[in-house]
C-alpha cells in the first residue's frame, strides 16, 4: 500500500519561507513523477510544481522564481522550498506521485500553509 506523508506546513509572514517534504513508502519502485498541488478555499486544486525522475522540474507561472522543487529518489522524497511567500500562496498543499508501473497516481492528505500579510 503506497502511502504519502507530507510535512513542513505552518504559519509564516509574508516574505518568509517554508519547506515542504513528502515521503513515499510502501513500494519498491520509485515514482516516475512527483508533484505538489495546492487548493485555496473556494478554488480548484492547481498544480504548483512537478519533478520527473529524469530530473526535470516544472513550475506554474504563479510560483516560478520563488519556489523550488527537488527530489531525493533514493529516499523517495520530494521537497518544495517556498521563498518570498505571499498571502495568495495560502492553501492546503498536496503531494502527488505517479507510478507508471501501477498506472495510477497517489495523493497525500495535505498540509496547511498560511501566509499572513
């Protein structure tokens, strides 16, 4: 049973930083893609950043230049370094991983990030 455990959320002032982590367990295989999504109150869930096991990051325009996604394939962990945080970054952040071998993706339970202005 694949499980994702997220950590690192919290309350931070505008301009501050947070680092999110997502650890994957329950599979001998490494994910083919690891990503972070977020969902603010009253809004749809949106892709924030993703990282393929080939080492290619991808960012939404709203976080480009402020957020950095990285992964440790050996630890099956994906990170999201969030700098220069803004009030509009406030959301629940979800980890998502895709396993080609299982032909499906898995979601974490989410971690709250609140940025005070």
